[in-house]
C-alpha cells in the first residue's frame, strides 16, 4: 500500500526539487502545461531486496491540468534501481519507469485535501508524496541478475552460474550410518561374507 496519501500540513519549500509552481494555470477546466526535469531521488525508497539510491537522478515528465476540484497531475518518472539478486545475492542494477495520475485539491481552510487525497499549498504542488508511493510500489521485491539465474549451491555456496553444469557433490552420508564405514567384508570358511569391524573402534575380531 502507498506510504501515505496525505500531504503534510507544513509549509512547502518552493525550491524543493519535486515542487512545482502552478501559477499561470487558470482555476477551472482547460488550462494545462507539461514540464520535464531531472530531480534527485528522495531517501528511503526501498522494498524487499531493491531500492532507489538516494539523490540518484529521476527523469520526470509532468503534466499539470486545471480541473474544477484542483489540479490533475499526470507524471512519468524513470529511476535507477539497485539491489541484490534474490537467488545468488549478486548486485543488481536496473531501471524502473512509473506513471501516476493524482488529483491535488485546493486547500480548504488550511486543510490537507481530505483523508484519501493530496492537496495544493497555495500555488505550490509537492509531487514527492505521490511519486514516492508510485516508485516504491513499482520496485521488485525479489530482483534477479538474470531471469534464469540458477542461484547458489546448497552444499558449498558457490554461484552455480560460475561453477558450470558439471558442479556437483557426492551424496551426503547420514551420520547415523557413520559406524558402517568401519566395517569391511571378508569371506568366512564356507565362503559366506563375514563383517569385520576395524581396529580403530577398539572391537576388532580376535
């Protein structure tokens, strides 16, 4: 679920990299404009085994459109993704592109635009909360270095992609049967097999 759909009731910094000045848009339907920019990613964008590095470049295309209730924002963002392969734990680098569309309502008596929405702060629109929600939801929970990554060897932990198809281990001996390794088979007087226990266990045959 999104981290928060409510805009904090605090003063918005007009210099914020994800803050847009909507002056020039007429109140009411019909007025729109599109802006592109590159902005640093905010911190704490992570889920599962992947994350977006803080202050990495976000490529944005943002359309703001004046509607009756406020400003409708349609945004596209492309971000670099770092993480660990869920199968072999090797570093993974990818990119993710998200689209989101949200309504930012006009403030009413200093309110926050409602329990389930975003709001404008005067002539400023802070895109960070909506964009944060969209990016976190798009991050892969279990990224892979390659789609068919074979993972790690369960016995020795080596990467199977490097070890090759011939990598294998002999069957593991159940420790409950370890004593049988001390027994050798010899022929008795009648030719039938007779087990002989090694001397190292202190119970050799007389």
